[in-house]
C-alpha cells in the first residue's frame, strides 16, 4: 500500500518553493527585471576563492578513488578531525573526530537528529518564528512539534513561555540563531536562562532534554554582534551546521553534526545518530566536498555584500512606513504585515510583482519574510513597487 502520510506531505505545496516557482513563470511572461523575487534564501554572493582553488587542485592532483569513492558512513576521518579542530579552536569545546558526523547539508542533519532523539509521541520544542520544515522532520520521526512564541517585539527567546510548554514527553529543544526568518541573534543571557531551565527540568523528569543548535547562518553576522556558542553554555547540545550560506554552496549539500563530548548518554545518542543516518540513507556525504570544506573551513563569503543589502532594504522599507525588527544576522527581513493578515499582504505584494513568504509558514502570522540575498541592483529596482504597495496601504502619500 502506498503511504497515505507521504502522499499527504508530497501533495502539500511548500509555500516558499511554490511562490518562487510562480516568480520564475511570471519572469518569463513579463521579464525578469520586472519581478522582485525575495522568496528563497539562495545566496547571490560568489563562494570565496578557496572553494574553486581547492576543487580545481584536487581534480588535477588527486586520484579518482580518493575523489569519488564511498567514504565511511559518518565521513572521512581526516575531515571529521578538521571539523573538530576548528570547533575546539574557535569555541573552546574539546570536540574529537569521533564526535562529528558529516551530512548532506543541514536538512539531512535535522532529519537525522529528529529520528535519533525522538521516540513516537515525544515532543520537539522550538521557538517561533522558525523554519517551516521543522514540523515535517519532527512528525516524520513520530514526534510532535511544540511551537513556543518568542517575544512579540524583539523576537528574543521567551524562556518563561518555554517552561510552560515543557512536559515529561519533551525530548529536545531546537534553537536556530541567527534566526530564519527574523535575522535575530538570541542573546547570551536568554540562552543561559534556557540552559538553567533545561538542567532543572531534566532532573525533574528523570531524562535529559537536549538542545539541537541549528546554525547555518552563524558567520552571517553584521557588526560586532556575538553569536553565543550554545554547546559551551549547555553541554547536552547537539550542534548542526551547514556550509550552504557560509561558502555559498546550497546546491552542494554539505554540513555536519557534532555531539558534545560530555553529552549525557553519549554512546546511545551517537549510535542513534548513526542508526538514523543509515535508516534514512543519509550516509557517505559527497567525498569531494568533504575534502573541500576541510580545506576551507573558517573562510566565508564577502559578508559586507549582505550587510549593504540589509542596511539598504531595511532603511528603504522603514522609510516607506513598513515595520520590522532590524536583523543582526542571516539575510532575511521579517516585515510586519499592515493590517495584520500576512497572506493578504503577500497577495497584494504579488500584484506589484513583489514575492514574499507569509509568516504563517514560519509559525508567526501577521508577518512576511523577505530574503535580501539578491543583487543590490535587484533591491534598488524594487523600491518603486514597494512604494506603490505602501501607498495602497496608506503608509505614505500617493505620488503625483
């Protein structure tokens, strides 16, 4: 029998990709320069030089069996050691090669961790707004996603709200900072409160509540803002990372999981990660891209390009009367929908060929996500359309 659950998920349109596909169709109809597609977090900044240099050198110098062969299921030992060394050097946590499991990007890492840490009926808690696929990963593993709203004005963690949501079935808390879709970086003070709460509740319930730290945007930070390293605050953290944004490699699908070496029930968690990877088929991440990231870890794209975009679009939209929290990281604006209806706002924006994602997709109605990881020229050319939208809502006076 065909799985009804999979039919249901496969039949449900992902709004992000659905609206993006509409944008491509619309661009073919009226011209790409007239469509302002801000739907997908697809980097527009080219990878740093080390990426191409490393790949070109390896293709010339390494034998095919080194470049294209199967790797051990968790990844190449030398690559895992490079990841561990970088984490230890950067954040002072004593990771080892055996703590690292290479993955095909963050999506497979999150799916693995949902299967590894949840038994049927267990709860995964996360803070909204959040990435829309968290629910799918959780429910596919037989768990239940519990959404906990962040602070209404700042989108910072509301630890008190989380405490009310915790139950004896709570198995893990998924934390994403810098956050998709708000661009907010969670403050150290809030994360320390979260750690204290989970220590207390773990003791009360008689089992560990883990944190999954989902950090594909860690390096995309503007100014001197600190992104606290959660495993250094709460040792029962499993770290999840992707090079998609740092190196502008979303299509290459490469990342890793890192287990804190002092994790409770370490052997069981590691075995569960390996078992979940095996069951899901998420083993043997690309050998050539494993080798490349080992050489390029610590390098980043030109972040100043995204910072320029952030400053420009935030300033332009707020000047037009739109409201949003100024993001300190990632490459998204979470714009408050005038009138409060995010789907209606996105529909009306679409009439001006502006494509945004309703906040409902991220567990937070009343907002819309704008991905500003596009060229500066695209942002500049969109302002007349945004002005027309602002005029429609009465945020600014109509031009003569």
